[in-house]
C-alpha cells in the first residue's frame, strides 16, 4: 500500500551500472539495517550473481559477527558482478522488501514479468515467485498466530490486572473500614475518659460521705460519754442524798437542816430535768445514726455498681484493642499480597519460558519412553509373524515330502501285508515341537486315538492329512484366520486353567493335559467358551469343612434353573430354583453353597472349584454347562440367611470383596461411573451389579485406613483390558504422528497408563476357580507343555499390610540417592544402613538364605543390618538400588520409595554436589530416565517428587522428611509376584 503513494521514479533498465550502484550506495546504510542476507541469497543464486562459495562465506564467516556486516559484505560481492549484481539486488528487494525497494528506487514494486531484467528465465522466475509468495503467506500466518497468542496473553494479563485491581479495591475498602473503626475507637476512648471522670467524682463523694460518717460517729461517741458522766454524777448525787438523809435524821436538830433540804430539792429538780432531757436527746442521736447508716449503705451500693460498670468498660476496651490489632494484621497481609502479586506479574514471562522448556523436555522424555514401548511391541509382533511364516514354510515343505513317504509306506504294506501293525510300529517319525495355536489336531480325540498310527505331533496347523493344501483349503484357512483376528484378547488365553479329566468310557487311560497359551490346543474346546477369569500361580488348597453333597442332573441352561448370590468373601449360594426344572426335580433348594461343578464338554471332563470364586466367575462357570453335570453342594443355611439379612439391610451389595490397583486412568463415563487415576486403590464389592454385565461396583480406599470413600462403577477386567490396549495404541499413534511432523505433541503430564504384564499363560491373579486334581502333564512324558505368554493387566490384585513404626527409606534415582543418603542419615530419626564384612562361608550361607541385599567391594548390605536399625525405632536409609525391594518384601519389610524426578533445570541446581561426588548432570538425567520405567514393575506404590517442588538441597531434604512422615501413616498395598 505504501508503494501506491510514491510516484514512479526512473526506469532501472535505462540506468547504467554507475547510476545503479550510486543509487544503492546512497541507501547502503538503510539496506544493511533492514535486509537479511539469508532471505535474498536464494534469488541471487538463481540470478547467478552469487556462487555457493559466496553463500557459505557470507553466512558462515567468523569475521562477520552480525547481520549488518554480512549484508555489507554481500553488497561488496555483488559490486564485483557489475550491473547484473545491482539489478539482481534491486529485483530481490522488490520481491521480499517492497517498502525498502520503494525507498531506494522511488518506484512502486510490481511482480509483473516485464518489470524484471531477464536474469532468470520466465519459468524459473514464476516458480521462485510462487515459492516466495507461499513463504510470505506462511510468515503472515505465523505472524497472525503469534499475534493471536500475544492477544490471548494480553487478555490473560488484563484479567490478572483486573484481579489485582479488584484486590486493590478490596484493600482500599478494608483501609476505609479500618479508618472508620479507628474513629469509632477514639470515640469509645473519649467515652471511657468521661466515665473515668465520673468515677473520680463518685470516689470524691464517697470519701466525703465516709468523712461525714466518721464525724457523726465521733459526735455520737461524745454524747455517749456525756450521758455516762451525767449518770455517774446522778448516782453520786443519790448516794450523797442518802448520806445526807441519814445524817439529817441523826442531826435533825442542827440549824443546817433547812439549807440541806433546800439543796436536796435543787438537786432533785436538776435530776428531773436531766431525766426529761436525756430520752429526747437519745432519740435524736439514734435517728441521726440510722440516717448515717442508710446513706452509707446507699453509697456502698452505688460504689458496687460503678465498679461493675468500670470492669465492663475495661473488657470492651480490650475487645476493641484486639479488633484493632486484627484489622492492622489484615491490612499488612493485604499489603504484602498486593506487593507479591505485583512481583509475580513482573517475573511471569521468565517463569513461562523456563516452564515451557522444562515441559518440552518432560514431554520429549515421556514420548521417547512411549515410543520405545511401542517399538518393542511392534518388534514383538513382527517376530511372531515371522515365526508363524517360518512354521508355515516348514509345514508346507513337510507336506511336499509326505507323498513320497506315503508311497514308501504303501510299498511296504504290499510286501508285508500280513503284519501291518508291526510295520507301523517299526516306522519312525521325526520328533518336533507341535505348533500350539489356532485349531491344532487334538491328540486325545477319538479319531486320532483309534487310528492305527497315532502321531505325537500334528503335521499342519489346519490340515488333518499329509497331502499339500489345495486352493480351497487355503481359502478356508484365510477366512478362519480373519475370523480369529476379529476376536478380542479376552478369549485368547482363558482356557489355560482348565483341568481335563479322561473320558469315563475311554479304554486308554491318558494323563490330562493343560491347554496351550492361546486356549485352543489339544483340549478341542471352542474359543467362545473362554472363562472371564485368570488363575493363581499355584493351586489353592481346597477347604473341606462340613458335609458336601454331590448331585447329578441334566444342566442344560443351568443359569435359567438356578439363581445365585454371594461372592468370594461369603461363598456362592443357591438363591432361587425354577420350579419344574431339573435342578428342582433333584431337590436343590436355596441356601446351599456351591462348592464345585463337573461336566463334560467335547468329550472331555471339566472340573471347576467355586468355593472361593466371585459371583461373576461362578455365573460364567455354570453358564458353560451344556449336558450332564455333577454339582457339589454344602448346606449352610445360617450363612445364607446372614447374607440375605445383610443384603436386605444394604450393609453390602454382594458377597464379593477384594482390593485392586488400577493400572490406567479411567475418565468419567455414564452416570454413576467412577473417575479413577492410575495407581489408585479400589475396593471391589460387586462383580455383577444389577443391570450391567461388563462393569464392577467399586469404591476408592482411604490412604491411611481401610475405609471406603467415593463409590461407583468401573469396567470389569476384560473391558478394562480392551480400554488399556486402545489407550496404548492411541499413545503410539500420537507418538508416530508427532515424529512424522517433526515436533513434540503436548500431552497431559499426568501418568495415564502403567504397563504391567504377567508371565502366566492366560492367568489372571484376581480369580481362582480351577484346581488340578491329577498329575502333571510332564509326568506322562508330555513334551508339549504350554509356553508362557505376556498379558497386559488393567487391574492388579493387592493386599494391605500394616508396617511397623519406622519403615526403611530408599531414595531414587541412585546417583542422587548416594548424595542425599548421608545428609538424611545424619538427621534425628534417621540412620544410614551400614555394610557388614562377611567371611566366605557366612557369605555363602546368607546368600543361600537370600539375606544379602546388595554386595559391595569388600562388604555386603544384609537384612540383619536393616532390622537392627528398625528395632531402634528410627528410619533406616538404604544406599541401595531397586533390586533390593523384592528381597525386602520377601522378608516382610516394606521400604518407603521416593523418586525425585529430574529435569535439566533441577540438575543444574545440583551441579556442585554432583561434581564433588565425581558425577555429572548428564549421568543424573540418564540414571533418572533409565530407572523411572522400572518403578512401574515394582509390586508396591512409590511417591514421586516433581522437579520444581524444591530449590536447593536443604529444601529438598525438608520436603523429603515431610513426605516420609506422610508415607509412614499410609497402608502398604503389595501385589503378588506374577512371574
């Protein structure tokens, strides 16, 4: 658009070489600053003004340290090409930098072929222009994407700024409220001051009243003294009067008698006056005293009231002071929060860059592990296919040679027709291992056993004769193979746990054989009758308690004749019997426990022990009965009634109860489904919930107690196995897609799949139903024992263990554990495990008892040293590797395993520590990547520490001590050894 506003300058074709380079040199500074040589070099190479050596010198020369110097050097090289170099430079500017072209030449840029000089052919020019336009469109799209990301980032920053503004507004409101509370506190303080003044006035009045009371008491005391003196004087006067009377009687004639009588009369008058005055005065004094006492009581009551008011005011003052301190603390906290948010907003970009780099590294390592797993599985499938192809070739070659052998055998029969049996006995056949897959010939079938010659091994996978397969046979074989490939993994290895008993009417007593790893070997059973369970590693002892009754009857559609309740915890009981059915006719009644069932299938006798089986397994086993069956029952009416009572009271949903560890993440499904993460522990309480056939009812378990938390439905074993295989395929597909695109696809960092396999052919550790009651196949010389195969397990059976007070501690990866073990062992409550120096005989004896955990150069770490530290009541820090975990589990010692995940950034934090111990960051990362996949194979849980959860060695040790205390409180869930 800028070029349209500029008038056209002189035509470049009319300008000579000097004018063109003078025009370029005038704008050399502008060209050096605004041009990237790597953008113009492709066009200049096509115009043949620059060679490949010039391109390497411009882009790779060490003397050219920046872009401006490289651009200037490119202009110098073009100057040597004369006019062609100048024209090619201006044309490249017109294509890639139209604005700069307009500023240099004063002409509008145009992509018309007539505007070019003809240094490049028309077709090459068109192709280059198309590539240039495509590149510019890509750059425009990337710029738009970057603008979109920046706008999104701006939006998020604006939202953060809005949140900070809201918090600032809240802090202003709190400050205003604090100011209001301060003013209210000042007003209350003024009121308290007024109350104090009033209290002082009351004290003054009280003091004056007390002084008045004391004065009244003094006056009363003086009046009492005066009364007492008057009484004494009166008594004295009376005594003197008596004396005078006696004296006057004696001296009546004396001349002083009239005077004495006169004095006596005066005294009597005074006495009468005193007697008249004293009662009134006493009443006045008594009244004054009563008034003084009443005023004293009133003053005491007022003083008590004032004291109570004073105490209440003091309490209110203390409450206001506490509120003031709380508000001040809140204001300080809000101020600190505001400052913290401001600091976070300033460093968020740097943190985002670091997090993105760490995330990319984590994704890369995880995708490498997943790619490795997918590659191993693909190689395994390829090897299996190659094995099948080689076996097919061997069989085809053997089939080609078989007509010759038949011809020879026919010639021998013509010669010695009188003794055909001896000739068959003398003939020898080459021994080879039988291919145990698909529908091989059954060596125990009547067709093979009744023939004159019984081959020990089948001659072909599908064919039953020695002739080469015809085209029709090959077509049928492909159809059957296609049908077999459509069946799921749940019916591949499920007939391995059957025990085949010899037919009752058979004359040849043969030793029963176990089926092959694919469930379709010499037993002759169909693949559709595979049981929905797998077996334990060894036969479980049959419990025989109580009277067992065996009933034989026709068991066609046995599930329609019987209804069952119970499970592996309580036993499986008969719940209902259909009237008129064969089971009802033979007298089977509700309340009987089903112990085992025997029946025949394809001329083979099968026996299934259901005493400890789940409800799902028992229903499958009885559903396989198609003819005459022998049902063993044990009467347990009391246990059945107790189970019925618990089911009616909703104390339990069924008789099933076992614990499993989930090896995959299950997302939310239909209503009532349970959201489960990988490595969660579930308590399965019902294997056949009402209304569903492929789900279990389970509950999540409290980590520290055997308490059920949130409950819901989860897929049963084989539906979960299909989901697990699909999840692995999706991860493999995403990994291949990301590798094809040349970039890492961001995925969720949470672990979604834990790949666990078992070495048993078709055996699931969750179930037990079949018990071997006869000798092993190896005793009869059977050389076709089934090989073990690997089966993915969505659930692992676990059992709870309650360890002692202090469990041993194992820190991983091993390189970092060696550095942290001594530091952690020096803390209170921890001690490093010390090695022991053993003699050769003692070493051999302990090695035989599996008491040696790990061997060093001149010493060994033994179980006794670990137990010695544990007896002290402290944690034993194990400076060992992962190999010691299973040995400790065999001794009932369950260590706390802590895996510290590593990234490039976390490894840099430990650079000095690693160098001090002779290690490097690359060795630490390699050790972490190699040991992390091995943790999933452990039979117990472990704790993982993310790399960004600590900043230095001290904080890491502190967080490790907290993690160890938390792990010590948890229940230890241990898986059985499946190999």
